[in-house]
C-alpha cells in the first residue's frame, strides 16, 4: 500500500477520533446518562460495532469508553510504518467511530438518514435474490450535473442501488440530481444518506446487517461478517471529485469490508490476489466518465442479468426450427451464395471491451432485396474462469442462439455457415448488428459463470473476410488436432454424468477424452465446461487416481466415484471392456454392442435401425436387455463416435472383433474406420464386417466371416 | 446352525424437524416397516389443505362434508380442520393470489395468513399461487409479516432466490419443490444451502401424482431420494411433504357417475387414502389431504404400522 495512502488514513483516523470525541463531549450534558444510545428502528443497536464485537452500546458512558478503548489501542500508531492489515484495522476503527458519532447524534435528536431494519429487509431480499445486482456507495459529487445524471442513469439501467453520501468541495451528488429533477426513492434505487463524510457509514452498517440477517451470522463473528460482505454483497464505492484524509480513512474501512474503491481521478492502485489467483483490485480509477460504471462492474465482478434480448423481432426457443424460404429472403450470407464463417476466440480480460458490437462493411439497407453478402462473425470472450478449451463449445451455440429469433435462419457452423434474414425481420428493423446483440446477450446470460466480457466484430466486406478466414481455419484445425490428440492418459480427471439417474437411478456415465457419453451428446470437454458453468450440476470431475488395470481401463479414483454415484451398487468399473465390469447403460445409448456367440466377435446396432439383427433381437428388444443402469457383461450401450476411438472396447481387441453393423453406419464412418484398421494392422477389415445387405442371421454371418477370413473367428470366444 | 438375521447397514438419517411442540417429523434411518434395519422414529404427520378463496371445483360431496359456509371463510376452515378433523398441520394453499384469479395482493395475502396463524395452534404451511413475480412479492411479505414461524413454499429450480432470502431473514422453513426428479431435487437443495440457508430448515416436495396418474413414478423417485438419504448423501436429508388431496380429487374416476365404481364419496376417500399410504411407505413425512375421513383412515394406518412393527420401541 502506498505510503501516501497510509499517511492519509492515519491522519483521517485521527481527525475522526477527535470529531467523535467532540460530538460525545458536546452531547454528554445534553442527554440524560441513562438514555439509550442507538439508531432508530433497528434490533442491532450500532450494527457495525455489534457485528464486530457482539457488544452493544447502552449509554453515553459506554460511548466514552469505546472511544477510550480505540484511542488506547491505536496510541502507538504514529508513523506510516504500518502494513496493509494494520491499515485496514485502522479503517475499521474509523468507521466504528463514525457510526458511534452518528448514533450519539441521532440519540440527541439530530436527523440522521439511518436505514431502518424494515427497509433493510425489503432491499435485502432483492439484493440476496439478485434483483438488485449491486450497490454503489457514491462519495462526493460529479463534475457537473449532466454527468451526475448520466452516472446515475447507467447505474439504474444495471439495477444497481445507489447510496449517496458526502460532498466534494461543497457540492453533493444529491443536490446535483435534485436540480436535474431526478426522482430519488427506494423504487428508483437511489438512497440519500447525508452530506457529511460520516454518512458513508450508514451504507456500510446496512451492508453488515445484511450479513447478520441473511448470512445466519451472529454479533461478534467479525471475520465471518467481513467475509460475507466481501463474498456476497456486491457493493463498491465510487469516489467522485477528490479525497481528503477523512475520506481516505473511511474508504480504507470500506476496503476492509471487501468493497473496492473506484475513483474518477488518479490514485495509486492497490490490488491483491483472490482465491483463484486472479488479481482483485481494491483501489483503482477511471478517468473517462462514460466508462466509469462499466469499470465498477468489472472490478466488483458484477454481472447484470439480462434475459430479454433487445432486438426488434421476437425471440424464443419456440422459433428455433423455423425456416426462411427463398422468396422471403431480404438478405443472406454463406451457403452457396458467398463466403461466411463464425469464430470464437478467448482473450485476456483487458483485451476485450464488453458490449462492443462493430459491423464493418455493407449494412442491410445498403444492399438490394434478396441479395447475398459475405459474412464473418468474430466473437472475443474473456472471463476469469474462461478456458481456451471452451471455445468450440461456445461456437457451437451460435446456431441455437441465432435461430431463436423470428425471421432468422441459421445452418451449419465454422466456415460452413448459411444465414438468412427474412423480409419481415428487415421490415421490423432487424439490422446485421442485431446478430451481435443476440450473441452478446445470450453468451453473457447462459455462460455467465465463465464469461465476463464479450466483444463482437461482424464483417460483410470480402476483403476483411479474406484476411480473417485463414486465421480462423488455422485455429479450427489446431483445435481439432488438440482434441484429437487428447488421450485418456493425458488427463488426470474424467467427468461424470448422472443426468439419466432420474430414470435409471444407478447409472453413471464416465466420460473420458476417448470415450464420450453413451447418448452421444456429451464429450469430455462438454463435461468440463458444464462443471464450470454449473458446479453443483450432474457433471462432476472424477479424479482417476491409481491405475488398477490399464488394459481394461480401471482406476481406483473412478471406482470410488462410481460406487458413491451409483448409490453404492457398482463396486468396479472399466472404461474399455465389454466383459469385465462394463459401464452401465441407462437407455439413451446411440447404439448397442452385443456379443455374438460362435463368431468370437460382437455386433453394433444403432437406434435408427429397425430391422432384425444377427443376435436374434431388434434394437428395441435389445435395449430392454441392456438398459436400466445395470452392468450387463457382453452388452454395452455406447455413443456412435466411440466406434472410431482407439479405446473402443480395446480390452477385448476392439475393432478386430466387430463382425456386423448397419451399412449406413459403416459408410458414415468408412474413412475413419479404414484408418483405425490400418493402425491395427488389419487392412481391409471394414469389408470383412457384415451388414444387413449381407445377412441378418447368425448362420449367414458365420459363413460370411469364414469366407472373408475375419480376424475375430481366430480370437476365441469372448465369454 | 443358528440363523443370523442379515442387517443392512444404513449410515444416513432423515433430518428431524420440530415444527411445534406436538409436531416433530423426520429422524428415521429406514423406510416405515423396516424397523428390523434401523430406527423409524417420528410418525408421519397428516396435514389438511385449506384455501384463501372458495374452492369452486371441489366435488360436491367434498364441499358438503366441509359445509359450504365454512368453506367460504378460510379462518373457519382452518379451525374446523384443526379442532374437528384432527389436522396435525394446516396447509394454507393461497390459490386466490394468482393473477388470473382473484389476484389477491401480497399485503392482503400476508393478512390472510396471519388470520390463520392466529386461529390455529398447529404449524402452518403457506403457499402462494401465481407467476414468479407475483409469488416473489408474496414470499417477501409473508415471511416478513408472519406472526410466528411458518413453512413457506415453494422454492423451485428457476425461482428459489427470493423465497430463500425472505425465509432466511424471517427464520422460517422452506419447501423445496422439484418436478419428480432426483437430480433437480438435489441440485435445488444445494442451491438453497449455498445461499447460507440451513439444510435443517428445508422440507422437500418431490411432487405427486394421484394413484394411476403418475403415482408410480413419484413413488420410485421418492424411494430413490430416501435411499440416497440412508446411504448418507448429505444433501438429501430433508423430510418430504406430499400434496395428495390436490392430485386425487381432480381425477375423472372420482367425478364420473358410474354404478360399478361404487359410491362416489367413498371413491374419493379411498383414492386419497391409498395414494397417501403409498407415499408414506416411500418416505413421505407429511401428507396433505382434503377429506376428514381420509385423515382418520391414514392416521389409523400410521398407528397400525408404527405399533405392529414396534418401530418406536426399536428406535428408542
Ligand atoms: S447418457 Fe448422456 S445424458 Fe445420460 S448420463 Fe450418460 S452422458 Fe449423461
């Protein structure tokens, strides 16, 4: 902490001490000795003092004693030779003295704008429930009245409660706003606390009562109360104009409660590292008054809930499947008409300007009806918990987010995008920029736990797109490489999924980089992101722990997890075996593997295949055998993509044992299957695998396998 | 060789909650009737449902037994439910607060609630109706103005914050309601406790379907929840409440005129009673019913299983 601030804080504390002393002395003869010293309409007496010590002030002599106690405690503090903790303590003493002073004044009949308990409650519920997104303690006055209004309006828009306190060179924000006829009530989220610096404490002792009321804390639990304020009360102080010693000491008190200070003039910055290792600013500044509020939100990490997407057409998941037909098109991008791509990239927090949406190139009104433009949508995101790995997960959501707007049709992803805007949407006022608005709002809303900032650039100029697209292509490719190169050995944690426990109570999917969930909808990265987004949800990290058996994919950590998560029913679990402790199957599997006695192998049937299979059962009959969350050796529900994984039933020999599958699945995966066959040194394997065009019965199958010399025949029976 | 009774080992236990001096629920380590494995503890409580407005769509025979005049006065209903019909708990379902019905204001709702709190000595469950915005206003008012501790419902996955904050400030109990779903139920419990609300003040409503109308699904979901409790899942310990009456008295079998279904009033009572008994067996700690006759039958059943299986003795 800068020496200058420490010196000012000490000086401010001294001034406050003298002030409070003077007030108490002056009042002593005015109020009877047995008169209770307290704020009106509260059960907490002097809330800050009560929260920190568990004690109450009963009389004027108690007040005197408290002053003496504080004075004695700090009698040695004369030099600037104190550290951060000691300075913060001094800040706390300062605000306690301020509170005491105001309580004495209030008891002597002076008008003090103390926030009574009942108001605390109605505001508190809104605060805890998130309807109020933050509290701004505004100290001082804005440069001029217009700026004051501008600041307060921005705060109101973000559902932030403003409490106004103290003056700056005789001017107050309260006055400035009154002159501009701004309505100041609880309903407009503006509360005036007073013109003295001391009145700031009325905001602080409101916050501390929230900790006592909603944190289930008791008086005297000082550390816990402070932590509650710091963790859960999204308050910050906005200091306008400048400071004197007393304001500095007060601000230090606020910092001690975990409330950062943002000034509109230059100050030496102070920051600490938070629990996640992120830099947490305690004192900072922003000179541009247009960016002041945004800065406050960023520093305090306040995210404003926006659920309505502000665009001129209706927006709802109900419109997702809607198409825009050729004759209704006002403007389209991509498809076979032009170049188009979409791209998400993660950046550092300070590299992204939240809320910025920029369109470079032609606008919707500058082109003829029914024409096409090239399109590039580049979204930069930043967040304390954002990870590079989440980029594709965000990118894949473009489709779902954009499609929900009426009159917008979106197909494809990455550099295969096709987007249409209907004539009707154009008539309603839909602009290209609104594509950005949709993405901006939805990303911040649905991914608020990982994304703090979103900046969007939309290009409709071929030149820019040609410049950008190669970079995007390169990064898509790198991403695929990275994901493709990930192996189960390369990570320490897998992810669980227990979403299906609602109908298969003991089922747990263990999702590894090389084996996706059996419904095909969740891969390892999805699991990882889902856990970040919803830490209490059904996707939890699973520490692998010690290897029990590498071949079948059995780990101690996974066994323990599965045992608990399956309600103590499954003791052992293997990731790669069809026979030994196979994964359970809930019922959502994309396809089923079933052993075929007499062939040494197994077949695969997917859920769209309705005919008979060589095991004598159709998919639906088989599903009845496999499902329900039991381990059924010899049968396994899997996600389709698992077929081409290196870990595909690798404990039993994998692909070499695959003897039958529906022809369209074979064709769909042809290329990748061939590649896997080469890796297994069985070239031509795919053609040795039968399908429904060859046979649907076991006898026919065995004949075919013999004819083709399928390797499974020589590998011995599976069971 | 001597036969040794195999004993299952259960580590977990349902949270015991004292709603009043007389009404204590939860505390069990096993399902009812499983006293050989562990402690059954407190008997389930039977609650009677009353409303803030006249219940138009109740079947006539149900209205008759309550008497139409009584039904018009929430306070009279509450008194009758407690004194005559033997309710352990009053379930005050404020259907009249719905914005599309009488649209009773939050202040009025709180006043109505206080009238009930004064009229009876039993614990009272309070539940407003309406869209989330409306409900939230009522949660805040009722929790603030309640003249004694209440049980307020219902917190849901997408609307739990205001109710939790309000109940925290007012020191009330909360009902956490999930749509027949173990995962959501657990997540909701966690979310509520993450707001610093003590798990010991939560009661779960796993949602109920009447017998033949989704009852089986509820039954197994509740069984799942309870097994998780007994297997020591720390977030699944709250007791459970089931709103049986609302689900059974609306089904068509109770309303149709058909000789072969037997007498109409009896049908309703039997349907309500059997559903409630099923739910008690799968772990319900409070069942909410409408017919006084059902109260008697259900209480008889509870007494019989809690005596025969010497649950209580075993437990002590
Ligand atoms: S099948 Fe899919 S949704 Fe179900 S538990 Fe597995 S991964 Fe989760």
